[in-house]
C-alpha cells in the first residue's frame, strides 16, 4: 500500500494551562535511579528534605526495595545564605555512615532557582577533605521545572560518564575490546537480560546504569547500607576506551547523551537503536550485536525469535484489529507501538508526558507498515488523554502503560497491561521483562490472554476452549 | 547499639540505661542523615487532602503534584475531586517571569470545570523563592469565582512537616466561621484529626451517632467545605492526630471558645476511653449509659476474636516508627493487648511531652528514637530480633529486606485500623504477617543454605 489514508483532523481542544493527573515525574527522580545503578554509590539530592522522601516513596513502591536517598535538607536560612554548609555537612555525614565509594548529587528546583554553584561547592569540599579514601563526587543538574524524570535519567547517565570517563583508562579484564550499553530506564529484569545477551555474544559490556541487583536484591540477614551490584567506577572510567557505545532510545536524537559525548570526545562510535521491544526492534539490537562482535546471534535467541513468531501466528486472530492506547515514557511508547503494530493490534493513540520533540517521528519510523496513521501526543497528562478519547469516541480494547494508567483504564472499562515505570498497584514491576524476543513473548502472551479472559468473562456461554 | 551520627546521639534513648531522660526532638533533620521525614508541603498536603469537594492545586514544578496524586487512602461518601492531581507545572520561563499569570489561569479553568466548594493552592519551594504573590492571585480568583481560594504557605524548605500542619490549619481557620450554626445541637462535636482512611471516619461517626452526639464536621476525613464552615457551632472539638490538629483546636478555643479533648481511636482501651471522655464532657447520664452499652456490645463481639490472635502472638516482639508520637502511644497499648512487647518506638515529629509519655508507657530496655533513619532503624530491628515492624511505606522495605513482618499504619493503607472493628483488623494484619511461613526461608532465620526446610 503506497497511499496511507490520513486520520481525521484533530478536533479543537481547549488549551489547558494546568497539568491534570500528570503522566510524568520530575527530573531529579530519574537521576537518583541512575546513581543507584553505580557500585557503592549513594544518591544525594541537593534541596529540601521532602524531595528525597517523596522520591524514595515513589521508587520504593515500584521496586519494593530499600532506596536510601540522602539530602542536604534545605531550611529557610540555607535558602537565603546558600546551601554550601548543608551540602558539606550532608556529604560528611553520608560518608561517615554509608562509606560510599561515590556520591551522586542531583540538584532540585530549589537549588537551581537560587543559583547554587554545585560544581564550585564540590570543589571546595574536595579541597577541604583531601582524603584519599574520600568518595568520588559526581553531580548532575536536574531542575525539576525542566523536562521529566526521563530527562533527569538521561542527563544523569551523561553527567556521570562525562565526569568519570578518562582516555586510556585501561580495562584490563577486557582483552578483545568491550562495548558500552546505555539502556535507559528499563526494569531490573531487562538489565539482567541484557547482561545475559552480551555474555552469550562473548562481548564484555559496561552496562550503565545497572540497578539489576541494587533494586532487586535477595533477602538478607544484615541490612546492606549500599546494596551489592551496580556499574563499577573503573568500568565507568574506561567507557572512553570502548570499541563502541550502544544506546537505546529513538527519541534521544535531540539530546546530548553519554554515547554522543563519548563519540565526540573520545571517538567511541555510537550506535543508537530503538528500545528492543518486539521482533523488529529486537532484530535491530541483535544485528547490532552481530556487527559489533562478528559473532552470529546464538542459537538460543534464534529459537526465542522463532517461538515468538510462531506465537504471533497462533494468536494473530485474537489480536487483529484490536485497538490499544499506549501511554508512558517516550521510548517505551515507541518500542511498544512497534511491537503492537507487528502483531496486528492497532495503536490508536500513543501518548507520553515527555516532550523530546522526537516522539512523532520515532513512531512513524517503526510503523511504516501500518495502514492507518497513529495518533501521537507528547507532553500530555491523563485528563487530556481522557478527553481526547471521549471526544474522538475511541473505543480501545485495552491500554498498555504504567500503573498510573489504572484510573483511565477503569474509566474506559478496559484492561490495563502494566509495563514500564512506575507500577505501584501490583507486585514485581522490577521483574517484568520487556526486551528482546523473550520479553515480547511474555508481553504477547499476557496481552492475548488478557483479551481472552475478557471474552470468556463477558460471554454467557462459558467457553472452555478458546 | 546502632551506628548513630554524632549530631543525633541525643535523639536516641534506651529506657533504663541513662539516668536522666533528655531526648532531643523538634529539630531540623541533620543534613545527610536520610531522615524519613518529608517537608512543609507534605504536612499541608496530607492534612487538607481528604477534603473531597475542594480543588487542590499544587503551584510549582510537576514533581510535588505527581508524588501526591491519589496518595492517601482517604475515602469519600460523595465527591472525589481530592483524588485528582492538579499542578501549575511551572517551567523554566515561569521561573524566570513568575508564575502568577499561570496560576490565575489554571485556577480559573479548573474552578470552571470542576465547580469546587473551595480551592487550596499549595506553595512549593520555588514559589517561596521566585516571589509570586500567591495571596493576591487567590484573592482575585476568589472574588471572580465566588468561592474561598486559599493560599497554603507550604514552601517545602520553610520548616518541617509540622509547619505544614500549621499552614493547613491556617487555611482551615479561614473557612471555619463562615457558615450558619443556629440548628446545631448542644451535644455536638467536630472530629479533628481523623482522615477517613479505609472509611475510619465513618466508623467513628457511627459510634457518636449511637451515643446521640451530633457530628458537625470531620476535619478532614470525608471532609466537606460547607461542614467546615459551620465547625465553630460545635460544642466540643475532639482531637486525634494531635500533632496536626492541636493548633486548629487551640485557635478555635481562642476565637470561638470551643473546648477540646485529645483522643485516640486506635486500640480498645483508647477507643473506649475516647467515647467515655466525650460522653462525660456533656455530663449526660443517659448518653454515658448508651456509650457503656455500646462499648460493652462491641467488646463482647470482638474479644473472642482478639483472644484467638493473642494466643498466637503472645511474647512476639514489635518495633514502631510512625509520623506522630501520639499514635505510637496507642500502638504500644494495642500491641500489649495482643500479648506483644514493643522493643523499639519512634516518631518523625514527636515533642518533649510526647516522648516523656512514651517513656512512661514503655517497658525497660525499649529504644525510643526521634527522627530516625534507615540505618538506625535496620540496626534496631536486627539487634532486637523484631517479629513485626509497624510503620509506613518507606519503612516497609527495611523490614522486608531483613525477613521481618510488617504492618502499614500510615496514610496510604487500605485497612481500617481505628475503632473496635479496626482493632480486629489490626490484630489480623499483625497475625497475618508474623505467622506467615515465609520467614522460615529467610536468611535471618536460617542462613542461606539450600537444604530442604523441615
């Protein structure tokens, strides 16, 4: 089909000034997740006490794991006279209590607004301490009035790499070269999966951030001040010597990222691919791994791909023409849309609270085989989406997104397939596998079975074969 | 004992060890201590949140609104406006140019769309810095829309959660006194400091109805603006959660001469005493008799259930870390009723009198801590070999990671734990956690060996 019919023009919407039921969190939250993915590191917020506590609660409710975030705890006087003293005292106390090897400092709206020179303050602190054993300090600027938690996440990844990467830092363990992998905000299970893939390709990788263990650890008999796991500082220093960087996220094209920095500064070739969800985007990932290593995709993954395609066939009639609303962080939305579209589901509305400016184009890239154009909305909130659904009389069969979609899904009377972050109303959000053929297999089975359950429950017959 | 920061040494105490009891409290959290406390904004937001027919808008960048969207288990018998999250979502340019225009437009559009009975505008950190005249905007909107539009001075850094409580009470005080009171019974009360978590206010209201007491307003559980307007017509303020509501009660005493009593609806003793205290206040023998009959009926109904749980829980060890210390008193007693021993108790915001009272109440050797943190709490749990930890969502993973039971007694919970029925729920929940077989597999009990559990 060469001519793609145009979707009807959007009806005029009232231009809301306020944000109503937000589809995003603030930038420092993303940064704290990244800092939690560094070995021996403690996240630290330069701002008032509440920010750390709210973000801890938000993250704990998803991962169901301890998430200690320290703070400089601004008071009124601090705000007037500057936060240097609090920052220094906070860093000192955190060091004596947690013995971190690194403290990852993120700013907040308060400290950005009063114009704190964090870089200068940290410099002063380093001078004051001058202790060999003192923790490394890295910092990222994350004003909450700019962007979303995803911007905070990517900016923190970039800031850490910028501040730690060193030319010639020798990765002694990696004899035949290694690669950097910057996956973005994915689940702990996704991170474990990526490490498994790299190992199966015999490719040493620096995966950053890596909270696969720090935010999904085993039961303990002693409280770990800082949980085991995370990307090592040595590996982060050596990112400059990698033979390539892979970063996930089609919408990152407009952003300065760790991969783009390493390419510019240290000539480490950067390869950006979409979040590998579904066959098409996973193919791109495995192809990239093949090119990088010169190795064929291991049989294990070929089999996973084969089974996935076989499952698509088994389930295609249940999904063909079903309409979905996809809501979440931009790159997750792109990946999910690509996956849904290849199964026969019609993604009628794809939306995100994020606003990179690249969402529409990224979705267009992964849905070229679709006969209908997909409605794409960025920078939106849940009530705007609800109004658009009502106005256009969209009749979705299901929604897919974080548990923040639950209210809208309930209102629409459709099931919600919970993916991404945050998942606050179910257990195990950190163990959902989204990536690769294996992740798509799990999502596919879940979606088909959810729709079958709806069909079974809403039928008076009580089918026992479907 | 735990590794405690030097600055915090006087905020932790073990009963019976030190000669003099001089617990430091009501202090700003130490920088870098990883306090479990929140901020001024949080204090205001939790107190006003359950007012169901008001518009609650957060003036600031998006985070504060995101993190408090539908966060409390505060139920409504009618409007659900409180469960939506509204924000001015300030951006870079707003910070530079000021957010007043945006706030004005946001308020107008939201009031038009939702027709609330009042609007609360929560100030966040940067509002206090960029110098928006929120009060002026509120005044203008109030004139135009004909409803109270109240600026809540809740800039996060301007104090502690307690200052947020006070800011919330200040906003409430501007609503109280604006309604008609002539048809209110002389035997009437305001319920202060119950937030209708899992329908608790409804249970309490039912008790008062059975006693023959008129409830004028609930502040703020299942709260309604029109009821709060009439609150000054009540004969008595019955104050739970004293940390947040004492200031309101005091102010209403000064302004309207309404006396108040402090109560707690948690645990059987405290629950019964609260109802008797109210009945005695009205010096009405018939009411007292009705109350006695009701309490007897309730106790007869639930004691057999409680006894069953007590047999299983006898001698188990509990730790408590909650927001307000007053709740901790009731919890220590409630746990005692279940045959359990409280080995550690602490709060985020207790004051000197609270801690004195806690010390009286606790057994020898009990650890008492103010404004504690994960490292201290985890070490208390380990040292004291605790069976169940009672706290909120932020405390939960500390217990679970160590293979220790947990009971959520914070504002997000979905279980009603107040009242007589609530005591049964509490006992069931503690029992359900302590007696679970999963702890047998946890390393704390048996190490990490892989052999078959016998």
